[in-house]
C-alpha cells in the first residue's frame, strides 16, 4: 500500500507530523480520526518529491513521456484497474522524476474525488487543454481507453515530426554556429591587430576595411549591447506569449509564410482530422467532436477562422459543407469530407486525410530544410568573402602602389 505523510492536531492542540500506509487518503484520514487526531494535510510520499522537483524547476513532460503515460494507462484501465491505481503503478515503474511528480499530482487530485480530465486540466504546465478535452469526452462517452490510445498516437506523431525537424536542422545549426564564432574571432581579435598595420600604411583604406576597423575598435561596447538586446528580446517574447491577441496575430503571420505556412497547415490538418475521426468513430456527437478537434489546432488563427463552421454544424449543417463555407481548409480536404458523409464512411475518410496530411507535412519539411542549407552556405560565403576582401584589399593596394 502507498505511504502517506500527514500533519494533524493532537488532543492537546499540538501539531503532529508522521507517516502511515493506507489504500487511499480517505482511509488514512479515517484511521487518524479514530486515533484522536484531526488531520490538517495528507499527501502521498511521492507528492513531496514532486514538490521538491517543482521548486527546483522540474522538467515538464515531453511528447514521448505523455505518449508513454497514455499508452500504459490505457492498457492498465483496459485490464480492469482503477485509474488512481494505474497511475500509481506508472509512477513507481518510471525512472523519470518528471513522470513521478506528475503521477503524484494526478493521484492526489483523483483521490479528492475529481475525474482524470479535471486533474489534467489543473496541470497546464504538463498537459494542454486539448488533452483535458479529449479525456473528458472519453469519460462522458465511456470510451476512455480508446481516447487514451488516440492521445498516445497524437503525441507519438508530434514527437516523430519534431525529432525529424531537429535532425534535419542539426547540420545548418552547427554550420551557423561555427560561422558566427569565426566572424566574432576575426572582428574581435584579428582586426584590432591589423588596424595598427593599416594605419602605418598611410594609404586610403577601402570603406569595407574602415567598417571592420570601427567594429573591432568598438567591440567592447558592441558585445554588451548585443547581449542586452538579446536578453531584452527574450524577455519581450516571454511577456508577449501571455497575450492571446498577440499570439493569434503571430499565428496569422506564420500560417501565411511562404514555406512554413504550408508545413503548419498540413500538420494542423493531420491532427484535426485524426482526432475528429477517432471521436466520430466512438459515437461522440458531431458538434462536440468538432469542438474538441478544433482545440487540437496549435494555430490560434486557424481555430478562430473555423468557429463559423462549428456554428453551422450546431444549426444542422453538414460537416463538409460547413468547412467548405469558411474557406480555411483546402478544397480537396473539404471535398473528401463531403464524400465521406454521403457514403457513410466519414471516420475512415478523416483517417485517410490525417495520414495524407502527415505525409505532406514530412515532404514539405524536407523541402524547407533543403532550402535552408544552401541559403546558409551562401550567406556565410558572402560574409567570409567580405571579411577577406576587407583584409586583403589594403595589402594589394600597397603592393600595387610600390
């Protein structure tokens, strides 16, 4: 049985601390009352560890960890195990402090009589509103295990796509870092030493050389100003992220970007169609399924633009016609949805749309990365050529003049 730590008032009004084992918090509270104690606080032993990691800045859950939790929870609940017992087993078997802390928090909320969806909703640092909405739909419809499987599939797809993006951007990132360090070394160490030589030449220096000499001479000022500007930019971005209006405007810019916009659109379509197909297959009413699926969209502008389609569905309109009327999704997507409705295979059609959009997102990601690499190489080549020309031109002028 799990171990709990408690704070209680004794018979003389003195505070008492201790630990005791029991099946649930309510059972432990009953035992303390029978012993003449008045419980003030009862927490699982793991919750203290969770609080410790939270104070130190515990790492939040990632896609892979959420997928593993959802998959294991689905298997244990399918086997007939209560949710709080399944969460306790997952926490014990995990070697991740983040997972242990999250499981402790979920267990604490569930043992207070709240559903799993409410427990997840109260942990926005590790779970998004999408997760809470999906699990709430599964709890109300009696298909929690299937929703957990779908949640695991979503997290695994997102983790796979991000892993491929990180792997694809590894080479351009290293190239950019090496190039930037090279430029800083030349400006801060090479140029100041050459400046004295150039001044002794007495000849008129090219404007590129004079610019580099000015940068090298003011490096003591430029570097702190650059650091301050970067810190200010990070702080400003952190503050702007709290503004829903700015986030929606930023998402609107991103979705219209030449290459990134198409990638984001296909990624959101894949998630939207996959979740919607799963909910429709499990018997969730279309309006509720559409509302939950819209919450899975990571782009706020797309979510806002799809709201009229939800109103049309609530008024009795067809899904395909409603989505086509708002003009947010590509015509081929809305056309496939309309055909799926007419043939009675809407959920299968949505699954095919999700898989097709995911493959298109992968292809567009490869195209974007293939454009980034030559662009970086060309940019670094131009900068290096500028530096070399600025250093070598005065030397050539002196040799030609002599």
